[in-house]
């Protein structure tokens, strides 16, 4: 089997991928961006390993041998599932490999924003702390998680883990399902309006779909508490960037922590780029999933998915 890995750098150079060659003729490209590059590189491939590279009729029609697409991720919105199904191409993903890390990063973003950690770190390192007369400084107020309401949107593996962690901090947890799925989980399930109105923190863990696109928009911000903090570790377009920038600048909400953006890397004209105040906004470069452990598991799971396929078994098939 000829295996082509289109985005080797997406798992980092510190994580070994060489053992994928045990499964066949293996070629890895550091990065593949354009349709032309994809078409050229997968022309005679049997299996394609991808993360963000667009795999659709345009890029696949001249690759007659492709039988399986193995995603280096849980999400598969880069793949035209309907076209793959029409061709008999199986699409497999990697599940639950980064749950612990994404949940951890969700809390890290929320705490960094709410506790103004960047501000206070800069205060010490700038020399201001050394120059003051008293032992403590708390010039920008911050609050506790204990007793607050944490709203979770999307109650899969990550959302449910975040709920448990938030609860351990003393939060009342409420959950909302964009699709309307009912969860028997011990947490109060609420409609969107209640979620927005009652939550002190809202964390987003839903996949990107027509239902979730711009789930948090200008109207949503108007319904949120002025003290609320939004955390998005789902997909960038779940939040309207322009509306979020306005909400932060106008004080409609207190802050936001983001690991995902509408365009990645961040676009030069992204309105969020103009907000430099880290007490209001912290953005990390889509790394919530990327602990060494999670990236290592990701590659291992891709190996197992391809191995299962070669043995005639279905494993993590999404279509």
C-alpha cells in the first residue's frame, strides 16, 4: 500500500512518524497547502493521511487508487464525505486522543483571563513590583470560580471532562446541545437563551456545522453577562470574530480566551488582532490539542486505523 502523509509537521518534528512505513511505501511531506500540491502528491496513493488539506472531488478525482483517508485529527471538515462515499473511499478519524489536554487548556485560558495573569506577570517583570512599598498588588480585580455558573456547549468527551473539572472548582455547571441531543449526565440542560443569560463562563466544544457556525454572534453577546468570559477551543467560525472584538472593546463581556480563529494562521485584518490587552483577550495558536502525549497518541491511532483497514476491519470510520 502506498501511503502519503500530506502534513507531517502538523504533529511536530519531535513526534516519530517513521514507523508508519511498516504499513507500506510511506512518503511524508512537511506541509501541503494548495490544491495543485495535493493533486500532484496523492496521484498514485492508496492511503492519504491529512489534517487540514482539502480532500474533495477537485483534489481526489485524479487519484483513482485512493481507498482510505486517515485524518490526523478528530474533525474531518476538510474532507468531502459525500464525494468519498460515492467513490467508496473510507474516511477514518482519531478519537479521544487530546481530551485531557483540551480540557486542561480550556481551564488554563479561563483562569489566565479571569485572574489577569499576564498583567500581574508583566507587573513583576517590569520592575514595578520591586519599586512598590507594600508586599502585594491587586490593582485589577479578579474573582473566584467557586460559586460561578459554567456553561458548556457540546457535551462530548471534551465537554463532559470540562464540566467535571469546572464542578471540582465549585462551579454550577449547565450544558447546551446545539443539535438538541438529550444528555442523561446529571447536569442541567438548558436552552441557548438560558445558557447565555446565566453563565459566568461559557466554553465551546462543539464541531463546526451549519448549526454551530456563528453560534456566538452579536445578538448572543448582548444576552451575556457583562462579567462573562468566553472560551473557544472548538472551531473558529463558531464565534463571529468581528462581533467578539466589538463586545470586548465595548465592555459587553469581560473577556475571552481563544485557541481557534476564523482563519488560521490569524489573518492580518482579523479584528481580534487589534486587541492587545491580555486582561480582556488571550489567543493561543491552535495548540490546545498539542501536548507531546496527545500528538504521540494521534500518530499511533492513525497507524492502528490504517492497520485495521489493511486487515479488512472498520475502525473509527466516519462515513
